[in-house]
C-alpha cells in the first residue's frame, strides 16, 4: 500500500490525477498495443494509407518516423495495435468524440493488401484532428462515467458503483473545463470516495472512452482493495507525550478504519488539547500489511505547565496575593492537575483544587473534578465540589457539562446553613495566538448553572428556592504593527434567586487583580457585575514579555438586600466593610511591564483610580514560569 494524500492535499491529488489520466490515455492500451514479435506474425500484409493524418500524430502512434511507417508493410495485429494507440493519442489532444477507422482490403496472391487509417471527428471534416496549439475545447455536459469495480467487496456493490458514477458525472459536468480536465476531475472524485470509505490502497483509472451519439462514455476501472485500518498512531517531534495518550485524546484506536474525516478530527482534537504549540498535517504511512497503516502527525509540544504568583498592595487594603500552580501533561499522559490559593486579607481566603482526565474510557471525552473553598472568618465558610465531562467542538471549541454541590455554613454573628445542587453547561471557543502573548484572534466562553437552593436557619422552616448563575467572558487581540498589539477583554457574571434576600456567599467581585486595577482587591461587589479592559501592548517576546498601558472599567449592581443566614440587619454588610455594595460604574488606569528573567517572567503593574494621587496607587508584583 502506498501513502495517499488526505483531503488537505486533494489539490495535489487532482493535479496528479490529471497527469495520471494522460499517462493512462497514452498507455491504457499498452498490453494490446505492445509491438509483437514481427517474425512471429502470420497472415496478410498491408500497405498503410494514412494521408489525412499528420506526421507528428502518426509518428507518435507508430513509434517510428511517419515516412517509414507509410513505406513498410504491416501485419493485421500490428495495424489493430496502431489504431488503438492512435485513438489514445487523439483523445489526449482533446478530441474525445473522434473515431479512428481502420479499413482493410486484402491483397491477392503475393500482392500486399491496402489498409486505410483515418480519424473522423463529428465536429470537423473527416480526417481533421485538433492540434495542440489550438488548446482543448471546454468539456461538454454529456460526459458520463461507466464504472467497473474489481473484486467482490462491499465497495463493488451496485450502490457503490452508482455512487462512483454520480461522483464522476457531477465532477465532470462542472462548467468551463476542458475535456481532459473534466475526466481528470471525475476520476479524482471517484478516488476521493474511495478515501472517504477507508480504501486508502484503492485506485481508479480510465479504461476506455467510447462516443455514443450525444454521450461520451468514460469507462473507469475501480480497484478498491481492502479497507485500511489503523496500526499505529505516531507523533513526530514529541518528546514527553506518549503516543497512546495522544491517540486517546485524538479519539482513535488501533483497528479503526481510516477515513479522512476521522483523521482531520484527530488533528483538531490534538490542537484543541493545548498540549501542542504546533500540530502539522497528518500523513498516512504504510503499515506492516497492505490493509494496515500508520497515522503520523508532526507536532511541537507546548510548555503547558505553569506557576504564577502575584502580590498586591493598596492603600487601606493591606497586602493580598495569589498562587496558581498548573501541572499539564503529567508524565506524558495528558492528565492535568492544579492548585490555586488566593489571600484576600479581610475579604477572606480561597482555595481551589482541580483534576482532569484527558480521555474517558479511551474516547475523545475528558472528565474533570474540582474542589473549592471560600472562607470569610467572621461570616461564612463555603465549599463546592463538581464533577463534569467535556468534548472538543472543532479545532478550537469545547463543550462541557457538569454537576456540582455547594454548601455554606455561617459563622460569627450569623447562624444557619444552606446547600444547592446545580447542573452546568458551558461552551468555549479560543483562537488567540500565540496563547501566552496573543497578537491576534479572539476567545469566547459562556457558562450557565441552574438548580435549587435549600436553606436551614434556626427558628425558621426549611426553605427552598430556585437558583441560576450565568457568565460570559470575551478576549480579543489585534496587531498594530511594529511589534505592538491592541488587547481587549470583557467579563460579565450574575446570580439570580427566586425571592428573598441575596446571600453574601453568592456575591460577584471586581477590583484589583480581578478586573479593576487601581482599586484594592474586591473593592466592589454585587449580584451582577461586568468588567472591561483595554490594553495597548508593546510585545518584546512571544513568551509573555511586554510593556503596556491599560484602562479598566467595571459596573456592579446589588438588586436585593444582602443577608448571611440568620443575623442582625446589616451585619453581613458590616463584615464586608471593605467591599462597596452600591450600584454604579468605576474606572482605573495605569501601566505595566513584564520581562523575561532567567527562570521565568517577572512583572510590575501600577494602577490608579481617577482623581487619586500617586500615593494611592495600587501595585502588583508578578512572577510566572512555564515548562
């Protein structure tokens, strides 16, 4: 089995098909036209009369100079082979409807007979043949394919033959193509069907071309061969990722029938896994047997694991910080785990742990688990765990579905507990490039939760009410020339409950490192928030180095009175005294710098709010490393 091109290379395949068609037309009759041993010929001898055929055409068909062909005597078998070769040469010149006529007049006694050879074209005078200089005429719509399939496989059934014929007729009937181009397109369409059905060792070629009145029948021989199955999945250029793990992520298994659509989907899944910075075009290479093949995909692995840390300081807000550790492609298996800690000062502390399994039961589905906690010492402790699954949608998209349980226990002056079960769905599309320091592209992420909340407060009946959450995030980058880029992002979040007050643990925050630089961490909160960022970046390297100016804006709204379990009126707001709960817009602006260091990227960011002095600026120090 020889390697065949995938749909990405069908242009090349079609060009090769046109060349192959010309060779077929020149040599289809080779077995019959091969010059026999003249000494072994018996029977009548004939003088050739071919005055109406130009010398170049006769020389090519006779495989000797035209004067010599006219001067010598020919045997009957030789003349039949000559007529067949002449018919192929005329077809190659674009005259598919031409008929080559051989008339034999036997001689008497020792006198040779006479053989008249001529070419009749329906659109020209008898004997006239279109020249190469005149070019090929556009193909007529009456080219039809007649299919002959070798073998007894399903690829040779009546339905398969009809499908091949329809594919040929549809491709050959495309307007504006010369005859040979139309036939080559028809044969290429038949080959494409063979590929799509998994017959990578199959082939199709023209057997003969037969004019029949207003229709020209192109007889195509199809040799489907056996269906080719996957023997091995190989990553060319990968150092850490295991081929078995990559195959599971790509959704292919040993023994799968190879089809172009399946191979393209495998490439898209590898690209969407974010384990690879570059995923090249797949190749189908021969395996250990004619019905087996290997998929070889060139890749360049990404530095997907990372460590990021940030420390912030603001007037009146104390020192805050966050640490994010993400381990991707653990031991080359594609598995991922992460740990995040956020210290918010008086606003509490958050913890998050996550794990992702890249291929669920060997299928192109991933499973994930997460555990989160938010602790505000004087108000509540909230925990959440979630289990979910995700699937790739194209080369850049991802669809997720998860179930989560959240529980809150109130402390301090508040009493009571609550819990909720929610189902979540999400859709994401990411095409920012490069991923670390994007210059172009966009990304969109949507998610929504729905469920029921159960509240248990001392001295009150157990209550239940509906709960829904939603969020949208968008990012985009636009190159500005000279190594600069314009970057913008937007984020909106909201929570809605059926009746009653709004619980403190459901608040959404903005401020500081969470979308409104120039203000302290979590300076504002509400039941609905929106944050916007615009940055002009001067990129210094693709790994995160840049200098930038930024402008941030945020909107926040609290639609209902705030409460935290059973507590005195206003006690929840008092516990969150550093967070402003009023409605409205707030703004921030500033500048930042990130640069490469020996072991990662370090950065500093200075933010101001409108009307504030430089002494009221917020400062964030950052460090990040990827491997």
